[in-house]
């Protein structure tokens, strides 16, 4: 007796869509961090800017598979870190995402923080500072803004997304 798997039309379409989404994120619509090197938010004083193949974001290590742009800005006496990391593939990005969110929250928050390979977002407080992190799976980019005031974090996030 032969074992056969019968797929409905809807399940076939779902499988095809999943394959296309994974292919799109893997093939190379990737937008490298080069577009963010000149990021200069209005109303902020630039303190430093560095690009590396690794580094640290707060207390989480970025592997050498990620090109990491770290920028530090000052506004109203507060120091704000902005990180943009471009990963070579969506699997490395997703692995880093879950590690990052787990480092600053419980496992449950990490589980529900993302639509795998598409988009993730995490906002919380850590050591009396505010974290806003998100990723875009289509271009393998991960972003973090970290600093003392939520309103300034939101402004930096808005400016990054419009850049």
C-alpha cells in the first residue's frame, strides 16, 4: 500500500507563497547598510560612527556574519545608540533576532515578537534605558535604538524608517 499525501488547493497555495517569501529574502533584494552610513538625524549631535563586521549591541554580540553600523548621538543631554546590522542571509538574521530579544526579555516575548523572515519588533526598558529594536526580513536589516527617553527613541526610529 502506498502512502500518499493529499494537499488541498489552499495548502498548495500556502506552500508556494512560503517558498516565494523565503526565496525573495534569500536571493538578494538585500539593501546593505551603505544607505545608512550618511544617516544624520535632524536635531542631534553626532558623537561617533563606526562600521565593523561584528561588535556589541548593548550586551549582545554581533557575529562576523553581520556588517554592523554603530552611531552615537546626543540630544538634550542624553546619549543615544543607533545600530544597523545587515546580515548575509535571513536565517542568520532570525537567529540573531531571537537571541537579542531573549537577552532582554523572557522567552515568551521573543516567541511573539516576530513574523519569521518578514518583520519583527521589540520595545522595552533595560537598565533604566529604553530599547526599540526591529528587523526587516526582505533586506536582512536589523535596527536598534537605545537611550534614556522613549520620545527621542521614537523620533530616531521614525527618522531611520524614513531615511
